[in-house]
C-alpha cells in the first residue's frame, strides 16, 4: 500500500496556523497578524507564487540562497531520495560516508586556487562562523597563544545570531538584548565608499581603512587579537565592494600581527559574484572561508568552514583534535544535495551566466541613477544595492520615520504590486537590495530593472507629494500585504 497523499492545507488554514503557532525570524508577530502577510506556496523558474496565485520574481533568491531558482527541485530531489534510500544518516564523528567525502573533494577542487583542501561542515552560516571562531581559538592555543581571545569585525556586518557569531555582528539592534557579548570584538568601518570621507579616492579610502584597522589592532593589543572577520563584499548596509588593495592590506596586517583572516562567504561564494569564492577576486587570501546558502542553493541547510593547510595542520598531522562537533555536521542528505547542486553549477555553466550578464545588469542599475532618490549604486555580479537619499547633492539621509515610510509604506507596496521580491533594508542607510537567482536570463534581469525603476520613480513622486501614477510594466493584481523582505536579518 502506498503512503497516503497529504492534501495541501487550504490557504486560510496556513495563514491561521502560521499566525497562531509560528514565531517567525526577526518578525513583529503582532504586525504580521494584522498585515495577513504572504504565504508562498510554490516556486517556478525564478518566480515564487503565493496562495492567491500571485507570482513574484524572486529578486533576492529567497534570502541569498536560491541561486538555481525554483525549478531544479525534482532533479536535486532524486539525489536526496537516492541518498535516503541508501543511508539516511550516519554521523561524521570519527566515521565518514561517500556523500560528505565526495562533497569535500568537490569543494577542495574549487578552493584549490585559494590553497584550501579541507572542510568542516555545519548546518548554517552562523554555525560556520562560530565553528571558524573555535578553530581559530584552538589553533592559537596549540600554537602557544591562548591569550588571543579578541576579534575584529566591521560595522553593520551580519555574521549570524548564535552568541559567538553575534559577537561579530555589527548591528547594535541585534546585539542589544543579549549584551554582554561572548567575544570582545572591535568594529571597523566597512567599505562604504559612498559615505566614507575618503570614498571619492579609492587609494585614499584603502589607506584610511587600513590605518583604522591597524590602530584598532594596536589598541586591542596585537597579541590579544585572534581573528579578523569580513565579507569580501559586505551584504548588510548594501553590497559594499572593497576598494583596490584593501584585502591585500588586511592580509599583510594579519601577517604582521599574527591574526587569522576569515572571509565570511556565506553569501558571496558559489557564483553570487561570478566566482566559486569571491576571495579569489581580491589579492589578500584568507586563512579561512565560511560558506552556507549557495552551497545547496537553498535546497537544504548546510554550511561549512574551509581552511588552508596551515590552519588544518595541528588537527591533521599535529596530533591535536578539533574540540568541536555537531550531530548533523556532514549529514548524508544535505551533503548529497550540495554535491548535486555544485554538479549543476558546473554542468550548466551557472557561474558563466553570471559573468556574462553581470555587465548588462550593472549598466541597467547604473541607469537608475536618473531617479533623484538613487544616491548610490554598488555591487558586483548578481549582488547589488541602491542607496536611497533625500537629496543627492548633499547625500542627505532620511530620518528613521522617513526611511520607514519610504521602505515599508511606499517601495514595499509598489514592489509588491509590480511583482518583485527584493530586500528593502534600513539597518544602515535605506537600500534596495537585489540578488536574483544566478540562472536569471537577460529578459528577467530587464524585468527586474524595469520594476525597480518604476517603483523608485513612484516613491520619488510620492515623496514630493505627487500621486504615484506610473503605469504598471507587467500585469499584477491588487496589493494585499507588506513585502516580507523588509526586515532586520
Ligand atoms: C555573511 C553572513 N554570515 C552569516 C550569516 C548567518 O547565516 P545563517 O542564517 O545560515 O546562520 C548570514 C546570513 O544571512 C550572512 O549573510
């Protein structure tokens, strides 16, 4: 007898069950209940579809995860089903199994140019960051420096929410309820050239940022600092690209003071900027890369820590044991899924698609500077942000209430109506963040540009007191809810 077919819940049931029984991530549940927020029931190509049948372009790849969009699930599901039929679970505590080993080898092949051949698997990006921190601490301890207990990170950067990873997250609102933090961390300026006083001159910006970093190391005590963590392109605050020489400068500071350099590539790895690892685009090579999201393209929770041979050595040939473990580290299901996802990236030349279309996407976004609300356009690959300003000449900021109005009342409504999920974020200055699936074609990117342009023009007119009357570029039904991608995480 076959398994009974489960009937999909009626839309209203799902909404009620979610409202009554879920505690959603970074969500004001009172507001959620009032707004009757979206229920996404299906994905197709680069779109997601809600319970009312409305279709949205997934312009943010879920949460920077769905690099393959939503139509590879059946193929990836075959890999998952095969694995579950053969071996649903075995830990990777002392043991190993073929899926984890195969994925390790595939990752090592792509990380070889960065000198990384060894990986520890986690279930998420935050766990990867936390595991990297423990690796760094233990590495220093076995090298005779257990006093290195401090970290350096960057303002606004998001590195996860568990107590270790939260210590490196430079978002005061996320930290406030949980102070004091587990790890004493100094926060540096990020690479926001638009707002930095030296931002008009990339060489001067690099110099200023590196002087600041060195001063912070000296102030913290050079023999106390264990790790410097940064994203190659920082997401939070809006796609901050590093100026030339910045990563090389971080590398030489870390070498000078014996600090381990960690590149958090939770978002940037696996094609988001057209490379397997964004670190390969910049001169300074990290000692450790943390990754998650794109490694399974959102098909399963998996993250990991890649490390150079120098970092691995004490634990591989040096007689030390990495005193860390997670029951589901290297789970057969998630590693089988990730292995198939990476195979698809290779087979379907997904990174090549990003490299080919990125200049077109960049040019289209640059063209949006025609709208006076757009102060800055920044990013690379399929990873972009538009910073919104009140006055472009003076770069005048919106105050908190104005930003709230602009993002949550205006832009959110227009994006919704026009059928685009993107991220409208005001953890720093207000930004529209775009990270479409890496399999997006030129026509889809053009549709995204069209919608962002129309929505932003409407918001600009509303700001100036005029009704927002632009025609819709594509068919869409009446709006119902706030955009769920306005938010904290
Ligand atoms: C750069 C970075 N690091 C870490 C994390 C935390 O990842 P997770 O939510 O999988 O724990 C995120 C999540 O967005 C991230 O963007």
